[in-house]
C-alpha cells in the first residue's frame, strides 16, 4: 500500500483601506470572507488571488466605521505545498 501526503498551506492577509489597524470586531468576518472567496477561487483553478470586501458591524461595535459603508479592506491570498 502506498500512502502519499501533501501538506498545503494557505496564507492570506487583509489591509484596511482607511489606513487604520483592523478592529477586533471585524476579524472574524474578514476570516469568513477570506475562506469563502479562497474556496471559490481554488475551485476555479487559482493558486493565489486578490481579496476585497467591506464590513459593517455598527458604530456601537466598531466606532471607526463609516455609518453607511463600514470599513473597506483589500488583501491577497496564496497557497503553497511542502
């Protein structure tokens, strides 16, 4: 019996387009958005790609947010095998 194993690592990052540190209240939403988008792109055959989104939780959770649009983010992802 032959047992093969390949380890895959997916790295991604986000940057707040408004130039502030990512608020704690947005981190989980950004993680979910990244994983969803990365999964879609991998199914299409990509091994890296751009990430773009906006998150709005409300000023009571994240005071830095714009009332109408929240905060916008851009980022990048890629995967590698060992």
